[in-house]
């Protein structure tokens, strides 16, 4: 691939992402959906303007690392620890039920156990960013139900990352066993705990040392170095790299320079994260979703969407605190957003999920992300 082709590809990716993202924002949806649709249209499945090269793939992988680092930075470790029994219970049910039902549906349809595990894992995701954005627009962030659903979504993210580490490890070994699941779960949990505990002790000293340096961009460069280093360590011990990036964000979020790091990482994220979402859309093959084709995945996409919505609504049943509305909690857990896309992409990259099933899963993520914002708005208008 010539350098000129890469440059032209990046021009198309960034322009398509921004134009489509702006269109989605104007109709009250998240820009992520626009970036996904942009990838579908400029990718091989429709216009075939851009094809994913090794360099573009590497940039997309960097984009998802920056995305999870940013999510970690925006998460409050103290609030997470204080999420309480109510939010934790909602999160546990919001993970267990979608996983069990998703696995059961795929198993009943005759899929291998490993495929069923990946589909179930994809359905466990909840996008805290999308739900938080809608609640902020409505001025409801201090609502009792909002506090529960946001706390649950953050816990859900961490549980989801552990599940991702487990299923990725299972994909590498090629089999599902109780022993391997237990070992991988323990490994992921221990890595997160150790990385956070050690990082929280060392981070203030590191930040003070950085404060004495004079070179331009020192704070953001060393912050990203920390995130990438933890991602590399996670990969070295057989875990997903995004777990390391997320842990780095959680650690640096406890320092006094948190807001400065957040401000400086945003331009980097604005450039690299859309490359990830567009590349996700580029892998979708719209032809396999044609309801009139013999091997169509359209019916499966609709079935999994119904399962994805219904199984997250069940999480609202776990609300027992007086004065907390169950429907907003359940609906707030519905959007899969970027987390679900990371799961689906991991399955495709591992060779577990075929392209047709991957396309169906991306449609599920898009539909759940479309339906949640207007539904939440309608509930709060009442």
C-alpha cells in the first residue's frame, strides 16, 4: 500500500465520520452511530472507497485504547467503590441475564459453544457514555434513578472488561471449560486490582515529577505512555489490551492533574476514536442482512435485538430502593454503544465470529443505541 493511498483513506474516513456524526447529533442521536454508518457506506460492502490496511487497522486499535483510557479518566474510582448494593445488583443482573439468554438463543440455533459465549458476552455491554449524555441533556443527572443507572453502568463496564478478557482467552485456547473460565476471570480481576492499587500509590509521585519538566506536551505524552505500557502488560499476560488502558485511566483520574489530562487527551481521541468506529462499520456486509437472501442474518439481528432490549430491562426489576423508578433504570441499561462494538470486533478478530454474524451484531448494537435515547426522554417527560 502506497503512502498516498493511506492519506486518501484517512481523508475519507475523517470526513465521512464528521459529516455523518454531525447529522446524527442534529437528530438527537449519538455521533457514534453516524461514524458506524459512515464506515458501512465507504467500506467494501457499499461504495468500496476505503479498504482496511494494516496501518489503518493499527490506528483503529490505538483509537480503541485511547477510548478506554478516556472512559477510565472520566470514571470516579471513589464513586465506583461507593456505587452501593443497589447499583451493583442492577449491574450484576444486567450482565448475567443478557449473557445467559444470548448464549441460550445461539445454542438453541445450533451455534458452537464458543460462538454462543461471544454473542452472550456482546449482549452484556452497556454504554455509560450514551446514557449519561441523554440524562445530562434532560437535566436529570441528580435524579435517584439516574444515579443508580450510571453507577450500575460503570460497574457493568468493569464486569464487561473482565468478561472480554475471559472470552478472548477462551478464543485463544479454542475451548470452554470451567477451569479456564475461573483462571482467566481471576487473572483479569487480579490484574485490575493490582494495577489500580499500585498505580494509585505511584501516580501522585509521577505527576509531581512531570510537573517539573519543561518540554512541550510532557503531561499528555507520559500519560499515554502509562496507558500504553499497562495495555502492553495486559496483553503480555493474555488479557485484552483495553483492560490496561482502562486501568490507567482509573488511576490517573485520582490525581490532581486529572482535568488537565482529560483536556489534552480529547484532541487525540477526536482523531483516533472515529477511525475505530468507521473501521467497525467497514467490516459490515449489508448484503448478508438482506431479508430476501437465502443466508440472510436479518431475522437473527432482529431476534438478538429483542433479546438485547428485554434482557436489559430485567435489570430494572432489581431496583428495591423506595423513590427510584424502575423503568428509567432498565431503559438506561439498554444501549450497547462502543462497548458492544469492542466485543463484536474482538470476536471477529479472534476468528470466532464470522462476518455475517458480526454484521448482525453491529446492527443489534446500532438498534439498541438508537432506541434508548428517545425512550428515556419519553419516560422523563411523563
